C-alpha cells in the first residue's frame, strides 16, 4: 500500500478522490500497489463527506508522516503551494501538481530538488487538463529538436470564440454565456486576457527547449478586442479566430507569444472547438503531431493527476528525468517576428485604399457580407515592428489580427 | 557510451541512422549518454555508404557481443524477426521494434521475457508511425478504464479515401495515384484490405485491455468496395468515409472491427486527411482525447524508434512496466454489434421504397446530386446480424457502409 496526501479539496481534489475510488482496482494493478489517501488538507470542514476521516488542517501532520510517500498539490496559486511542495520534497516525498502558476514560476527549482533526492515532481495536469502532453514531450519526442509548439490552451476563451463564431454574437454576450455555464469565472481576466495560456506555454516552452522561459517575457494579448465583425470577416476567408499560445524556434532563437490569430481549415488546430484544447508540436524529424482533449474540468484534470500518482508510485526512489535547466532562455524580441496581418480600417474611399497601398504594398482585400463603411485587407508578411509603424500612419484602424496563412 | 545495433537497413533503418546523426547531441543529453551504433545487420551490401564499416551479415556477431545493450529490429515480418528479438532478450539486450506483425503476434511473450530479465521491449513505432500512442496508453492514461479506441491507422487507405473525396475519382484511380507517389505498394492488399490496420488495432486493444487480442479474431473489411458514388452521398450528408479500426468496451465485453465508416464533421477524426493518422481514445474519467500525426514515413517512424532507444537507455536494468497478459481476450461476436447503416439499392420505384420501409421501418432517405436510378437511406441502429438478414431480403443492394452518427 502506498500512502498519499491530497493538498486542497476543491474541484480537482474531489476529482482525485473520485477517480481513485472509481478506478481503484485497475489503478492498483498499474501502479503495482494499492494507492491509499491517508490525508486530505483543507482549511474548510466538509460535514457529512466521508473525507472528514482523513481531513487535516495542518500541513505539518502530512509533512512529518514518513508513511506518506506522494503528495498531490491541487490548491492552485504560488503560495502557500510553493512552500508546501518544497518542504515535501525536502522531506523525501514525491510531488504531483496541477498548479500551472507554481510550475511556471518554480518548475526548474522543484525538478532539481526532486532529481537530487531521487524523487519525482510531476505536473501533467498543469497544462491541457487531461491531455497527455508533458509526458509525451519529456519521454516520447526525445529524438526530435522541437521547432514549434502551438496550443489552444485555454478552454474558456476557446469556448467564447467558438460561440461568437457559431452564433454571430459579440464578445460580451459570449462571455456572459460562458459565465452562466461555469466555464468562465466572475472575474474572467486571467482567461480572457491570455494570462492562463501564457503560463501554460511558458511551461511547454521550458520543457521543449530545456531552459527557463519566464512567462513575464512572453508577449500576451487576450481576446477582449475581438468583435463579431472580425469573425464575420474570418468566415468569408474560411478562417477561424483562435487564441494561440505559441513558441517557435527560428535560427536558434525562440520567440513566444499569446495572441488571437486567424487560421484556415488546413491548420490542425482549426477543428479544436468549444472548451476543448489542442496542442500542435512540430519536430525536426517527427514532423507535425497534435494532441487533443478536454483542457479542463474536474475528472479529466484529475485523470492526469492520478496518472502522475501511478507514475510516481512506479518510480519510488527513481527519478524520472526531465530536462528543464534554471538557466534563462532569452527570447527574441517579438518586434522582430514576422506575420501576415488582417487589418480593418474605417472608410473605403479611394483615399483609404490608396493610403493602404502606399503603406503596405500589395494586399489581399477582404469583404464581409453586411459590413459596410470600412476596408479590410491582409498584408504580406512583415515584422511586428514594421506593422506598428505602418499602422500608426494609418487613420481609423479598427482592428489588427495576426493571420497564420 | 551505449552501444546499439540496428537489424535491417531498409527505409526505417536508414531513418534511425539519420536521426541519430542529425540530433545526436540532444539525444545524448536526454538519454544521459552517447548512443553509438556499433552494428547494422543486413543481408545486402551498401557500397559507398559509410554504414559499410558497421555492416554485418550474421546476427550472432551482434547477439554474442556483450557490449551491445539495445537492439532495434526494423526488418518487418514475423520471421526471422521473432527469433532474433527473442534471442536478443534472452542474451540480456533490450529490444526496440517498429514491427507491427511481430508485436501483434508475440507482444505478450516478448514483454514477459523482458520483464523477467529487467530489460525493455518497446514498440512505439509499430502503431501510428511517429505519433506517441503506445507510451501515452501505457503511462499517461493509467487512471482510466479505456472505453474506446478508434484509429485511422493506415495512411495509404486514408490517402486513397481523401483523394476520392477531394477529386471525385474512383478507388482504382486513387490507388494508382497513391502507388505513383509511393504511398501504396505494388501489391496493396495489406493496406487496402485492412490487414495493416487490423494488426495495429490488435496491439492497441491488447494494451488498452491488458489481455491478448488476436488479430485473427477481429472482423476486417477493407476499402476496395467504396465507390465514388458512395462518396458523393457522403458529401450530401456533410460526412466523410474513413477506414476505422476500432475497439469498444460495452458492458464488460469488447468488440473490435476494421471497416469503412461514415462520420460527420463533429467527429474528432473527421479532419484527419491524406496520409495522416489519428487515434481517438475515450476513457471513463478523462473523456475523449485524440492523437494526430504522420502515421508512416521514414523520419517520423525513425523518430519513434529513437525515442524508444532513449527510453531504453535511461532504463538499463529497469523494466518499464507494460500490462499485456498472454491470456486471450474473447471478443464479442461482431454480429451482436449495433450500428446505423448507409445502404444503396438499385431502383427508386415505389416498390423499392415500400420494401425498404417494410424491412427497415423508418429510415433517413439520402439523395446525391447527379445520381439517379437508385435509392439510398440510413437505417436506425440495428445489429450486424439483423442487417445481414434484412439485406438478404432486399433486391439489388449496391453498397452498405456503417454510419457513426
């Protein structure tokens, strides 16, 4: 029997308990031993819940119990999670976490402590919910140099954009719908401003390139400015607008960015809709692979946490090697990155058209049904810096969206 | 330095050498040691190829060299691969293979030998080419009971069906095109009759359910009877025809089948086109996940082989646990399985319509542009056995295709 403790009895914590109860027998077979939840840590009480027998309010009871071999941290947030996790590792316990803030900020440090002590620090659930992506990156794509990782990593924004596209409604209406369904929080900033996706791509980039990618360094733009008119244009282009979190290696330099992009149906992430997540990886020998599934939700996320518990149980005393040095990866200045851009400007007079021609040269003009009094076009590929300068000289810019085609 | 040997210098063998040369440095970092190809076994000579220095014609040179720790079997076919691989394991060498025939037939036996000796027998490349699926099934989806695995597992047939759909051409023309491009062999039976996909779903099913699924037990139907007219009907339904290899657990019984099916755009495998493969997995807690990528090809397949080499190198003396007992899993009789069926019959006279109504009750009638003199419909869900009996009483049946909607 392997004793574990669960830190945090919120959505994911209850999911972990449920998964271990539901599939306990087959999990024991795969882990080579029964997994027993000895403690659950939470400040709250849960009267009537059988978990009360195992509930403790003081983390030291768990940390000081040598019988506890594995700890699942599913509280979220950097503190006190970081203090608890670090203390657990220093006490010789392996740690599983679903906490993207913790992993993005302290992943390198915690992996290093785990490695020095022949323990494991595993975090499959921190990115992409149930989708296996951390383990495949670490253990399956090891023959490749990763050239690109691009993910739809936030289910809330993907739901909002899908809804806007399907129903022709605006951002605010789609957000309200997502909040009603529990897909978006009352304060939706972390999702809609792209911060959640940013932390996740920071983790994936650190793993793909083996060095610390600080999320503060990643250019991040949310979806709040995307309008129903933008989406109408996308439709005439047989395109969709998706919030991409992307990290690309070009000439031994890496750039990373979170921003809405237009993609066409030939892109593997085009059909990742609603709350689903998808992660596209390009390697220099494997070519393109894509992983798809539920990026959030109690049970899918708990499934990933429990799979990590199984892995930790199979590897008691054996460190599963993960390359993520604390050395900082200096990202390319995003101003140097080249894209095509979809741009809408007020007015469609000959003067506007002439001005666009002067600034951008040959462009692809786009018309959308029922939209009048404006002019929309797609530029040739140019750098973000160039775009900014040209757009500053253009009157009445209504929107600018990067185009991946 | 870890010495390895490559058995077979064909397409995949040359790919393995190329990947190790191209990405040697980062591979060494991930494996924890330099990987050195000490021998390549092939009956042929390769004048002018630097591989000649390492070429041997006698497998015993490799088997008897205690310096060789890992063997990659990339010859294909059951024999002599099985004899060589078994001998290698018995001599204390871990084995990597891309050989689906070998794994489908002898996987349980070889895994068992490897386990008893603290060695590894790894076969990521045997299914889905470069797509990570074996390792995710073994190590990532361990918290779940697998309910379904459905794959587009054969790139050749997927290319043919995509081509037929895109260009409106018939099976023979699309096959000729695939042969011209090197996607189909001169004798295409193994692909177009579904045998290749059958072996692959046998492997995935054995891993998902932990017991031996014999490929001879799996009902297998190829794509040779699919016509351009069938595809025209599919289009009017917003559907595509795909060769599905599927394995489904219902009420603790498993059925498995390889057959063309119609799917609509809401199915996650709908956008898996051309030579790409996709594998859809449904677990009882994780929900739906999907893996997508190049299902064949020299470098993607070699990428999977080399990733297994890295894993074996990291696990010298430590068996990576895989649950695949040699106990046979008795599959449900496919006649009991229920589907909807798309059926075309000659004639569209009131008599035909009446007869269809008498046999099948309420059906969904389908018309296709430019197709006349026949009647097409989709049945309610009924068992394969029922379908056969009813179809036997129906005159002029032109085609029957399972519908997954």
